[in-house]
């Protein structure tokens, strides 16, 4: 039988693969673990776990997707037989929860994006031929 500590570690590992839907849309592709959105993981008796998450928006449009994907990941962890996912409602996520590695990634992406040439919003039909 797995110890609660081993179960928590297994769930943490699985959650590293669960991407935040907003980060998928903005191209950063960061996990809830990378972002520090996993508040806590508790392992109880008989293989039950509870994952508590912080969100940055209490009215997140992706809430159902988030709950489903986090629960599915928790259930894949070795030693887990059942899982509940809870959103902490009285506390919001903030950037101070980012891991140092994630801060460095985001800084590299910011610098790379600053070097891009902005897209022209002028319709092609209004540009005079040379």
C-alpha cells in the first residue's frame, strides 16, 4: 500500500502535465503546477485524494474543463482510487506563486515577443502599390 506522501507526490507529478487552458491559448503552454495554482493535495484513506486549486478569475470560462482535467490526472496517479477537485473561493491566484523556472520561461517569452515585428492592422487594399 502507498503512503499518503507517495500518493501526494504521484498526484503532483501527474499535475505537471495538466496545462492551464489560458496558457494554451496564449502560447505559453504552462501547467497548473508551473503556475503555482495547485494550493494543496491531500491524500486520505483508501486511495482518496483532494486537490485544491487557486484560480485567477472566480468566473473562469474553463472551470469545467479545469476540474475535469485535474481530476483525470489525479486518478491516473499510482495509489489513487478516487479524487475530488475543489476551487478555493476565498483566495485568488497571483503571480507571486509562480515557480522560479516558470518566471524565467515567461521572461524569455516576453523578451522574444518584444523583438517581433508588429502585424500591420492596415487592410492590404488600402496600401498603395509601389
